[in-house]
C-alpha cells in the first residue's frame, strides 16, 4: 500500500487500472498483453469457476480437455471462424531452440526444427473439438455431447487492459453437439440463461439478455445470444455469450450421425463461454473511490477481524475474543481472516481491506473488551456500528445476504436509470454524450445503418433484447420502419 | 464397446494403450503428441486436483496464474534451466495469419507479423515467475511467497504416450520464495511429503521418497526430491518431484530482499509439480486384464446400479428399489450412477463398468425383488455376493475403505517383492532381466558409473532413498567404496 486511487469521476479508466494493481488482483507481465493474475484476484476467479462449474454440471455437462494447439489446416476448415480469428493468432512455427553460435549465452530458434505444419495457439476451440467429435459420433445414441473445458486461450489483441482485454486469458468454453436444431437452440438459450443467473445472483451484476446483430455475432455462428452489463462510466460490457452454430462446424469437419429413422444427418452445434473478463465487470460494477467492493458470494474473505491493541498482553486478551468470534463465524459458513500481524498498524489494515473490498470488517479494541462489543464496518455502505459480541454471528450472517442484495439493487437502479429511449438521432447523440448508458432506439435492421451509427458515435448495438415489446417505430438514423427497439451503447 | 483388451502378460504396453482408449480416458488428437482428455478421464483428474489443491491450501499456499509465454530473453536467463528445456520448446514466432494469395481458401503465416522477440510456450514457469517475483520482493516482510499454479505446459517430446509423455500436459507447479536456505529446504521436503501422502492415501500407490542424482535432477535445481512408484511390468515411474533451487533463479533474475538485519540477500527458491502423468501411474498400478481398477477415493462413480429386467413394468418396480438405494448411498456420501438405459443390455453394462473401473456394482433383478437382496460385485477382487437391501448402505460404506486399503496393500506387496538387493553386476543384469523392479545396489557416486550402467542395462538411478540405512559396500560396477545403496530401475 499504496497511494490514494484516482477518483472515478476524474478518470475512470485510470481509476480502474490503479485499482486492479493496488488491490493485488493482477498486473502486467513481461509478455506483451499477457497478465499475471495475483493470488487475491485468482481467489475471486476460483470462486466464480466453482459456482459456474457446479451450474454446468447440474445441467448435465462434463469437463474435458482438448489440445492448446490447432493445426493450421484444421483452423482454416470453418471459413468464417478462421477469417474472424486469423488476424490475431499466435503461431508456433518451430519446436526447438539452440545455442547461438555467435554468443554461447544466448539461444536462437533452430531453423532445422521448423514444423511441417504451423500450429495456431487456440483463440477458441471449435475447430480442434469438432475435428475430435467426428470420431465420437456415429449414431443418435451418441448425442447429445455436452462438454465444457476450462482453459487458456490467446488472441493477439493490439490494445490490451488487465482482465478486460488481454492477449492470453482464462475462460471456459462449452461445446455441445445435438441431433436436432431445436435441441441446439434450447441449449444455446439455457446456457445464456445460466450466465444471466450467475451474473445476477452470484456477481450481483444485472444483465440484459438478448441476441447479437449479424455484424456483432461470433465468427462461425448462426446466432449469438449474450448478456450485457452496464459499467459505472456508462459503457456496456458483454459479460457472456452463447452461440448457436447451426451445422457449420459439422459440415466443415464432416460430423454426421445416423438418426433413429436411419438417415445420415449433420450434427447441430452450440458453444458458449465466459472469461476472466468477468473480473473486469465485477470490479467496474461495484467498486468505489476507496477501492474494490465485493459481493459476499465472491469475496475470498467475507469478514476480516482487526485487533486494536497496545502491547503483547492486550493483544492476547483481544485475540481470545477475536478467535472465538472467528470460529463461530466459520461454523456459520462465513470465511474469516484474523489479521493480528504486528508489522502493520490498524489504520493501514483498515485501508488495505477497504481497497481489497472485504465485505465486513470487525475491529476489537480494549474498550470493546470492557463493553463486550465489536465495531462492525460495512464495505458497501462505508457505515459503522457497535455490535454486542453475542450478536455478531447473527448480524454478520444476515449482512451477507443484505450486502449481496444491496449491491445488486444499486447496480440495477443505476442500470435502469441509464436506459434511455430516444426517437431522433439528435437525441441519440445528446444522450450518449451527456449520460451514456444503453440507448433504446429503433433501427432499420441493416448492417449499413448499424455501421454508420458506429462511425458517427462509436456506439454499437449491444443486443436485440429478448424481452422487448414489439413497437412500431422508425429507425433513428434512416427513418425506415422498425418493429422493435434495440440497445445501443459504447462498450468495453 | 469394445473388443477384449490385450492381456498384460502378453504385451503390457499394448494393454495400456488399449485400456486408456477403451475406458474412455483419453485419446490422441490431430496435434502430434497432444492428447484429448475425455470426460471420464478428466473427472478422475479433477478429483486429484481437488484433493491436491486442498492439501496445498492447508499448508498455506495460494493459487495464481502466470503467462503461457516466456520471452526468449527471460527463458535463457537461468542457463542450466534453459539448456535443459531448449531442445523441446514450442516457439511462437508470428502473431497473425493471412489469406494465401494463391488459394483464397487457405491461410498462411503473415511474414509481416513476425514477433520482435520469439516467445517460448512454457515448458515450466520458473523464468516467467521469478521475473515477476522480482517486483514483489523488497523486504523480509514480503517473504515467504507460497504460490501454486494449475496450468498446461508444452515439451516437444519426440516419442509420446497418452498421459505418460505428451507434448502438452496439465500439471500444477508450485513456486516458492524464502528468506533462508533452511526454510526453502523444509518447503522442498514438505511438498515431497505431501505428494507421497497424496499418492499413498488417495491414489493407493506406494512410493519411495528420495533424492535424484546429479544427472537426473531438474535443470536449474540444486536438489531434486522425488517420489518413485513401481508399475506392474516392473518399471519405475517418477510420480512427483520437488526441487530446491538454491539462489539460482534469484541470481538470474536479480531477486533480493533486505533482511531483518538490513542486509541485501538473494532469495531462496523451490518449485514442485505433479502432472497428468499421475493418470498413467494410477492406471498401471491397479488395473487388470478386464480394464481399469479405481481406488474409491478417485472413482467418479463409486457405485453403479444396473437393473436386470424384462419390460417396462418390471423396470419400474426395480427402479423404485434402485433409486431408493441410490438416494441412501448418496446420503452416506457415496457417488452413485443408476444406469437404466434401455439402449444397452445388462451384460454390456457389466463389461463397460468393469472396463471403467467402478469399484462396486449392484445388480437388481426380479428375484432380488422377491428376496429383498441385491447382487454386489467388487471390481478389485472380481468377487460377487448377495446382500440384503437393508444392509447395502453399511456394506458399501465399509467397502469403500476396504477396497482402498486392499488396493494399496496389493500394490505395496508387489512393490516390496520387487525391490531386490544385489551385490554384483552379474546379479544386477540377471534380476533386471528376469524380474525387473527396483534394484538396490551400491554405487560409487560418480555420474560416469551411473551413465555406464545406463548404457549397459537401460536402468537409471531412480533415487537415493531418504530412509535407507548407511551400509558399507562396494559399487556394483566399479567395486569402489560406497556408503549407501541406491535404487536402480528401468523407468517410464
């Protein structure tokens, strides 16, 4: 620790970058665009993983692992997918280094160890997986295949930011194979719903479910469903996507099955993923000028206890109480850190745990010993109160749910206040500039108009919401007829 | 399913390869030397991960994530480590593909997208991690750093085998930093002990703890501790290693700390890892000619229930009993699969679950309904008995521990019967040929003799065991004096 963070309203982007580093979540590495996820950041990611993994398994999915590399000839088999990712591929061309003949302390690529076929480091795994599924599917009895993979992927992005856009990131990618179009569409929707449920109930991030336009959908997909969240600076963030891939990959890799009626058919596919980008969404949805604010369900430590003492003897007395409380809280299923380090002062610890977003802080000093109290501070509201030691467990247990709900409500209110209906392009531009957020507007359905609006305003169509009413209207740019509003925003 | 497996005593290697594929554990992929870990195999790996992860955390370690790539200049910084891995590195040289001007359906590496500095796909992460630790360590207060990473790594092996030796594999790698040599040595030993405990108590694989000779130790280590297991064909398998790295990486990356006395010192290091290779050890230790045999602690399904029925009505009656039993078993903490698929016959299912090593099979037919019994079959002993339905839960609960113990005892007896003391090189060769296993022999301590024995017999020194008595003797090859026997074996 650590200088004060830049304030959000002064420079949101700088605030974010400082927060990620100072709260010990992640940092840049020696490899361009690749991050180091530090233990505190990784502990949050592990909680996300564990919850998502259990949701996937509860819906019948199993984990597996496929190769990191995709031979170029497989990579290029599904044309649109290949085209979409070719521009940002890390490519392995050699399999050996050797001592530099001019400087024995250096290594050079051994030109004699050139691969016959280049290997692409997976930017996504449809190609390698569908090439594998070919061997797994003969009959309708072999379907569905419901597989998920936790893995690292590489996309050679030119402009990177910690968690939000990194050359290497961690994610899960589901890849399913189905006998019918309907079943694949159901799966696509199911997984988008699971992402929404996870975002809202676990991360306390309200999201809008919808589908992407032609120009925004995944390379190789027929349809991309998504969940879109809104950050505190009024920019949207795509928090998860679920793709209906039609028979594109089955055709590219010749994956067919014999149906119950004995007909040979191509298999239907979906894929779906969320990534460490969610860490960025989490940070930007809830945090404040003092640092990270974590929903209790994701906090590695839900409670921290800090003793305030002078001298060994006082510390011992306080520790008796603190450790008893910690045990009781743990028995109630709450994770607790007791920080009795003598290398740091209580004030330093207070600031540190605020910066790191620990939901509840308990402080115990000599006066608390006399009175049988503790000082309880909530990270989300920055409020404090004294609580009887005998009531701490019940109080904190209730607070876990209350803080989780409060964070969600706050984010939901903010999001709802930042969805603005506009009916003219003047208003569109005015609202976008003054307030940001989602702009709900009519659009004539053409990629040309979508592109034009993007050129003029930098706003893109985040999604065509699923739950929107049909409403006759006119495109905000061209005036052509439209039957439904879509959501525009500037986005991460 | 699936033709009969080749018998172990006919062709052990073929038996292994067939078993891995037929039991749905893993298969080869389109990428040379890289495997696909299938859901059933991955489920076993996940159980290993979960247990190891909890053991690491219980000893104060935290997870983090470091980049997949290592810039060449960092890779070469620690000379011995670089030399050890340079010959088997996948190297990324370009970051973009483009359309082949001669064939628009193909992609080629874009020569304009050549990296300024090549990136090595990590074969191990000491270099990238120690380059990071440099920024984390200033004072003794920043130590120790106790970090583990779950990751994929790539070593371009020329001869690969599923799980045992693959170009890409999954592993965990611990990387710790300490203020003193003593503390680092303690950590090295602690983690080797954790691996031994995990192997014996969880995988039911007896192991010998020891240290590697100079020529067998990790490239860049001062000392490598290891656990060595013995497979059924008499070959040894290194199941885990823990390295004391001295100050080698701290010096290569200039990582220093200010001690409590105000002196600037280099940091001391360890690293330690186990990999998906453990899957190979698991398979080869316990399995038989009918397929996989799994210790209950690692079995994705500890119990399978198969109904034997004619017609819907009978199935319904049996299912009532089966589902009740399944619920009761689950309530007792036992994982159960109830396989009532009508697409496969009971005989097929029996063979399939034998092949996949499910520890306990329960079969329920019409006669069992009358008598209130089930047929219980143990996978490890291939024995069957009838059990009253009311006694199933207690019986199976007890069996879980009993099977776990039986497998360990069996493997331990086999291992102990295959440690042979020899005192002449003639006997050495004779025993190695006739019986294999570990050969306990005196060695003069020189790499020359070690190499000579390797050349002549293909046996290497697996370890210098920690628990061995000192014993005056003469080197089995040179007759020079020796103070301790070491363990030789042919090895995977």
